[in-house]
C-alpha cells in the first residue's frame, strides 16, 4: 500500500482508511487513491476486503465424503454453486461434511459468512450445532424437522409418484423400485425417505402391486437378480430406479438378457440428465435439477447474509417427467 500512498500523494494511513472504510475520506482523495490503485494494478488482499465489508466474502459448503456417496453427482452440485457464487463475487470453501467440529470452527471463527450443508438426514447429528450458529445456514435436503433453518431440495416424493403415474398411464401393473442397499446403522437421507414414500403413494393411488429391491451397482449382482426376478409369470412389467450409479450396468444387463425395452419392461428413474442418458439407453424419468438446486442454495444463503431481517424459507423444486426410450 505504500506504493499507492506515494502515487496518490497521501499518507499510508489514508490509504488504509479508504480501503477499510473506517474513516470518511473526501471524494477527491478517494478518486486519487482509486487512480493509483488502477495504475499500479493493485488487488487488495482478502483480509483487506473482509475488513472493509465486515464479511469474509466466502461461502462454506459441507461436502460429504462418506463411503457410498456419489462423487460425480456431488461435484455437479459443487460446480453449480461455484457459478452462482462467482456472480455474487463470493468464493466457495469446501469443508468435510462429516467433520462437525471443523465445520463449526470455520463458521464461528469468521472464515465464512454462511454455510450450505449437503447430504442431510432426518436424524442428522449436525442439527444440534447448525441451529445454534451465528451465521446463516441452508440445508440441501428436506428433513422432517428443520429447526427453523433454510432448506432447498428437489421434491423427490412427487418425482417418484410421478414416475409411477407415468408407468401406470402406459399400462404398467406391477412395478419394482430399485435403490441402493441400506445398512441398518446408516442414516436415512431425506431424499431416500421421500422417494420411497412417493413410490408407495403411487402404488396406492392406482391400486398397483410392487416391491422395493436393494441392489449394489455391479453388473454381476444385477445380472443374478435380473435372471431370477425379471423372468417368468411373476416378473414385474416396470422398474422405477432411484440409484444413479446402477442405471448404466442395469441397461447392459437388460440388453444382454435380450429383455425388450420398453415392450416387455418399462423403466423410469430419478437421475441427473447426463446420467439418464449414459450407457446403452436413454432412460425416461424425472430429471434431478442439480444446477437449480445448487444455485438456489447459494442464492438463499447470500440473501440471508445481505439481509439480516430476511426469514429463512423452505423450497421444494417441482419435478417434470421426460419421455425417452424406456417407456411406451
């Protein structure tokens, strides 16, 4: 800053006051300082900006690292948040979602102005400290109890029911839901619970039969199951899949077993658009709007930072069904 002071013909303390906003500076002096900054291509440090704005201009995002988390989908969420944060002149700080103590320190030490939390479960142990934080918190998820925190998510319940409704409209009468294996001690994430509820809603609404199948996303496991479950008079005539990693190997299994899609078996899914279009088929279903969820979460968090009087809100994004190759 001493170079700026010499160029502008002012004292070092005057430059400091101009950058920090601690004391009023005359318009003429501020203009000289700004001209010196531009001439010298000076970029204030993050600490100087934080001091001037009384904020860090950083948004923390708690990202899950648990086994079984879909890294591809997680990074799509992160990328969607980066774009919106950039438009608001804010940087993103990724923190480990499972490390509650570290996350709490990041916020309470003023390293971030707000926190976005991914992968929220209904019995999430982090809720105890999240609701006590002094900075805004936005949950990506829709738990049964939000404790007054802002939250945003896709309406997985309606999305699943919509998939069943579409299958029923094209003649399906027996539908199996496929989802990842659930260990007894694992937390139930809000999207898992709500998609299961929506699937059951759909069956009940149209008096359909069905079952819930838990499968790993491996070709041998899917093949073994399909050879037994998808042949014979008791086989389902449709599948609803909420298991992104399983879609591509499932498509290969059905192709290798010569099961005609959609004539013999219809398939719908909840998945990001690129995942639904990956592998040997184009899967009909409701598209997970990752870009919109991530952008909305960032916008909600930064709006709460900008306006201390703004009340936290909850948003569920409505699903839309897209017909592709796997439904009639």
